[in-house]
């Protein structure tokens, strides 16, 4: 069957196999640069209009669908599948990407490890190798769990058959319950990606400042790994502020210490404890990791205010974490960090 | 209507935003930036976020933290990937008072901006 995208760049037809994929993933998979942010129904960025054809909505109550004009045929492309030929109008400029189109992978869960009482790291072995940019994510579907969830890759390799992810257990979280309770090694999952534009670009980016909390560290780990390999430090500076409730909730201390050591003094990592006094000025497990008290954005604001040397011209801020933390961190980067808004990158999941 | 007293200049500290209801029941957002004041409708022209809560002023730039749309408050120039201009009322300082020229409430058209409705969709 064919899907014709009517875009501001003209009509772009693609061939689609069947109704197993959403219209968004059909288009992205064909290399079209369709607009999207979360790809999981929350943000509303992939809004479009069905001009003709038979489609069905896989999640009518998606938070991102609240503002849609249903009576005129408006849809979220990430929650719509086509049953046959259809014409979809997309209010954006869309081009055909030369390479790097996301696609569907089958993966097998390998090496589940519990990092704290509520954070698990898991590896996925892919059926074929994937290429992605540091900071990107995959939308993962698990058996018996309806809808996809977006998870950022923790690792960074030019091309790899193994992806590392983090998941934080949430009360009532269907996917995390599945992973924590019933999934074991070798459980099969399906992945679509890579997706996301909050990526590190070593040629264009200068100083890096990252503010994150909880499992938001995932994509930041990939970015720091890429920065180390690209010898970005110490020519440019790097600052990571990583928030946790207590010392027992901190993780990746050994990995962050190793990255700091490899940065030749370019990278400075501060763990911020929000619900416990810091027992010392550095982490008990490594003197390379500083400890501070307060919410992570407050700690970052304090250091930035005290720092007489500001961020360089092409500095970039990366933010990842729960929505209230993201909002507070953006304020700090604009205010104390003096970063222009277009130098701040984050995934707009809400 | 014409020039209306909105508030005292000291009511809005520098680098802050304050929503004030003026006579006639019109909500006006006052922005005090480095170098002056702006008076505008209280929502972001992107997705109607309440700018009093979502907005941040740094230097001359107002940014809505929700999706990082931003404008230079001195020139009203659009920053980065911002797609729509800010509407604003003329302001002047009269002694301790901040005055705005308000003839009618400025509103953004969120319902009718939908260019998917246009017959000349492909020509834009």
C-alpha cells in the first residue's frame, strides 16, 4: 500500500508494508524528516491530517492528542496506523534524508543488573548492527505491554549490535513492572530507532554542561563517552550535575570517575544529594567525583554563579530528567549559565 | 481606551514577569528586562503556556521554557527556532507608574492559525 505525505515541500509518496507500523515510523523509516519529538504520544509535535484513506488510532487518549481537531481528521502520526492507501497532510517542510533513517530492530534482553533499589540497567542484543548519535533514543515495545516507551542509549559506539539502557521503576509503570518482575535474560523485545535530535555534535559544539537526575543520566553517559573518544576535553570544558535523593541512590560513580580521569582535567562531575547531607566533599568511592547538597539545578546554579570563567561561545547545555527538574535546569542554563535558548538540548517528552 | 496605568515600576523587579489585570478585565503580562519594559498578552504564542510561569528573562531575551521559543524584548526579534512573533502593547514610564496603551485586548489566534485548512497549503 502507499502513503502519500502532502507536505510544505510537496507530495512525498512512500510504500508501506502493512498496518503493523505507525504512519510516523513508516515515513521516518523511508528517510522522510517528518516532524516529531517524543514519538510516544505525549508531545503532539507529529500532528497531521488524514485527507483520505482508512486509518485507525492506536491510543485515542494520548496526552498529545488533546488539542487535535478530530472532526477535521487530525491525528498524531505516532499513534496512527494505515489500513490501506492514504493521503496525510503534514504542516511542515519535509525532506528525504540521505542516510541514517531509523528502522525496526528485534532485540534480546541480556545482562540485567540492578544499580540501585529502583534503577535497572539492561543490555539488548540486536538482530543487526545499529548506528546512532550520542543522546538518541529507541522506542521499545515489550510483549503484552501496549504502546512503546522511549529509552535513551547509555553506551556509544559508531556501530554496534548491543545497546545499553536504564529504567527507573515507577509505581504502576507497566513497562518497568514487566522488566522488573517477569522479563528475564533472553526476553524478546522490538525496538524502533534511533530517534531524537538532542545529540552531541563534536565538530560544532564547544563547552558542555549537563544537568540530569535519575535515569535521565542515560543519554548523558553516551554524550560524555562520545566526547571523550572525540578528544573534546580538555580543549573544551565539561560539567555534569547529576541529582539523586541520597548517596544510596547514586550510581555510575565508577564509570563517571573513569570518564573524568580520561578527560585530562576537562570534565568535572558533581553529584547533588537532595534528601540527605553530603558526608564529604567527594564521593566515598572516588575522589574525582564531587558531592554537594540540594536539588541538582540549585547546585548547578551555585557553581555557575561562583565561577568567574563563563561558558564559551559554542557551549551547549544538555538536560534530561523528570519534567519539573528539566524546567528548573533550563532556567539555570538561561539565567546563571547565560546560554542562548537555541544552545539548550533536551527531549520534549511532555 | 488609551494609556492605562498598569502598576508601579517597582512592582516588577528586573528579570521578572508579572501578570496584571487592568481595567476592563484585560490580562497584561509585564516583562522587566535589562533596559526596559514590555507589556503583552500573558500566554506564549506557541501553545498558550502561561508565560508568567513558563517564561524566563535573561538579559534582553524572554524564553518560554516549555519548548524554548524566545524573543529579544528590545527588538521583538525571534530567536532560534521560534516561529511566531510576540504581540505587545506600547508602554511608557510616567514617574513611578508604568503605563500601557491598550485599545483592545491583544489575542493570539490559536484556532484559526491552522494552515492545514488553507486551500493554498502547498504555496506557502
